[in-house]
C-alpha cells in the first residue's frame, strides 16, 4: 500500500503494579527515535527463520561480551528485570495484571484501548538495555482468546519504541512505531492474511536492523525502513486479550545480534 500511515494519539504510558509494585511513574511521550520512514507494505510470507542461533532455554542471562547482545528469559522466576507499563490516555479496560504463573509470564487483564484508535492501546513488559541498537528479539507465546499480542524493540526511557503485533481477531500483522506519544503504522498485512491459531505456542520475531522485519512462526510478513540511530530495550505487548485464568502467556524472550 502506498497510502499515508495513519496515526493515533495514545498519550503517556504509566507504570503499574505487576508481580512486584512498580509504582505509578508516568513516562513522558517525547520523541527520541527520530524519523523512521517506510511505506506501509504487505505481501506473501517468506519462509525464512530469523533466529538461527538459538540461546539456552533455561534461566535468564546476558553474555559477558558487550559486543554480542544476547539476552534470554524463560520466566521461571521473577528476576525483577521487567517494568510493567500501561498505555494511559486511550485505555478502556484495565489496569493490567502481570503474574508469573507455571513457568510463564502471564497477562490476565482484558486491558484494551478505544476501538476508534488503531493500533490499540494495551500494556507492556519492558526490559533490556537502552544502549542496544541492531538486534533480533523473539518471543514464544500462547494466546487463548482473540486480541493483540506483540514484541517490542528499541524501547527508550521516553516511551518510544518499535512494535510487531498480531491481531488474533482480524489476522492482521502490523509494524508500529511509537514516537512523541503517537502510534504510526509502518507496515501491515491485509485482513485475515495470517493464520490466527489460538491455544498453540507461536513465535514472533522482530529484526531491528537496517530494515525492520516482522516474522510470525519463522515466516516474514512485514518490513519497513529502519532507523540507524535507534537504540533501546525490548518487551512484550498485550491488548484486548486476557480476562481469564490463562490469558496471554509468554513462554520466553531472547535477543541476539542482527
């Protein structure tokens, strides 16, 4: 598509209580990512596995070599590595409810945003290092209901980031940039183009290099021009999915060099 990317003002983001209280500090919505251009795009999936170097699937850690960004968490315990943050201004339900449950990090609340604002507001678990620049981040998760799940890269302390999301109700995959309090769709697929399987483990991978590329279950669906100056941490995203004992379950997150 060559149309101008729509935007939605989602206001500030506010830290909420998670497994341990994170307080109620508001994150100002100022733009530090700079201009990230790229026409919204769609196309057939590519059978490419972006995570060729799989990290260990137990525990959590970082390598000692600062030049090789490698980080993983399998959520078998609360390490204190994550800050839980809700989109505030557009929030319709909530607050979020993040818990460690059965070896997963689970979001139980049916938090969502106003239906007229797309992409929807939701909640985030954010962590990692603000100095990370070009890398791959992959999550494994299970969704037991309709709603939106996502993975985040280049998350800055100012509340800016890039998000890859899958809407399990419409089958749309989106690349979204948040900067200055606004969400801009950089790329998206057509409705019902991506399989919307529920109650199975899936992977979602975001390549945050010279080109932002989004993979679902190892298949490339969306891409847009990257920002060579962008840096920041990683995270997980949930919107309109939860309100039950299982909710949206994140099994693992891992980060490797781009």
